[in-house]
């Protein structure tokens, strides 16, 4: 475990009868990053969160927060936002936050700042029942930030929101992360994880299919789109290049998969040296969605 480890999970397993909800799962979250726990409904995301928050007892494995088992003091360093916001409907936003600050034994002095952070300061004296779903979710995030946690856990934070609400939550998560707060975001939305997270763990049937940096996922099997003035020669010339792994055809373009570390510039220079004038050259990144769906297909086989 590194000195900056926030959460270490080793081989946790949870069964409900014949169903294995979490299957020998291991994770490590380090300080300062935004982690995505990605998987379709029923993949084990919520059960995993329940286990690490000590709400569900695992059948096997162990986890540690900040290098030790979950303690009362460690709980104070963890902010949690569940899918459905829960507040007293006829209390105002500031009244609800003051109540939560009292329960957490935290100072109420930061509440106005938190309301400004989540863009609710102008509505701080409005009753919770008058809030839109997006406003309710932002108030949940403000409540989770009371007490200055080191990590925030968000379970499907954009469910049911309109595009503007989703964008607001996405930008808010990024803003919170700039304060040095680690984020663990559970979601079934590929786009959400791709646009927000630095790291991703893909789950299916409780099993970890992939674990790594989002940037690394997107770098897998990059393809270079190529067209030229002599398309009849282009494929054969490309296939002669020892740095080219494969050449595929898509409509009128060739998709070239090169060996790792072989730059696009070098491919261009190679084609010029062979007397071919390139009319189209572009890198096509493999999307997280494509990689995610490929992983799920492999798991189903």
C-alpha cells in the first residue's frame, strides 16, 4: 500500500444465495484522482459501495481506509452522495445543512461557502421540497462536503437529470477534485466516466474486467485513418512497413494500427518516401464505450 492510499480493497466477495454480487474484487484508490466504478445495472457497483462503507458484510476479503479498518474517525473523512437525495422537505437548504453539521459535529461556518460552491447560495432559504432534482443533487454534494472529507463517494449522481443538470454535476465534481478531494464515482454511464474520471474499473457480474487509467483505455488499439492519391498502392505499401500491425478497410479509408510508440509523423514520412501523397491522415481514438462493450462481450463468452 502506498503512503497516499485512500482505500485498499483486497479480494472482497459477497453472495446473495446463488448469486455472486461481488467476486474476488481488489481495488486501490490513491489520493487526488477521480475513479470511476463502471458497469451495467446488476454488475455489483452498489454492493461494492455498501461493503466498503460497512453497510454490507462481505463473505470474504478485506478493505482498509487510510491504512486501517474503518473507524469512527475515518468515517469523518468520507463524504457520501447516494442516488436519491434525502432531506427534510419543509426545511430550507441552510436549515438542512445546519442540522447535518450538528450531526457531524462540524463547524457551520463553511455552509455559505459550500452553498456558493454548488451554486445554491441564492436559494439557501428555499424549502427543499421546492428544489428541482438537479438542485437536490447539488445540495447532497454540499452536505457530503461538510466536515472537509478527503474522499467523496457518489452513486449514480446524474440519474434522472436533464443534459444541463448532468453538465452541472460533472463540472462540480471536477471543481471539487481541484481542492485535492479524491472522488469515487459509481455509474453505468460511459460518457460520464469518460468525461470526468482519471481512472476506471469496469465491473460485470461482480468481477473486475479492467482496471487502469482512462487515458490508457483510450489509447488501446488507436487507429490511423489514411487516404492517398494512389489508393491502389496504399495498402500494399502500408503492409510492407514493419511498424504496422494491421490494415483495415472502412468505406474509402484505410485504418492503420501501428506498434505502440510509432508516431503518426513517422508514418506520414514513410508514405512520402514511397512516393505516395497523403490526402487524409487522422488518429482515431478507441472510445471507452467500444472498449467497455468489447470487455463485456468477452466476459459473456
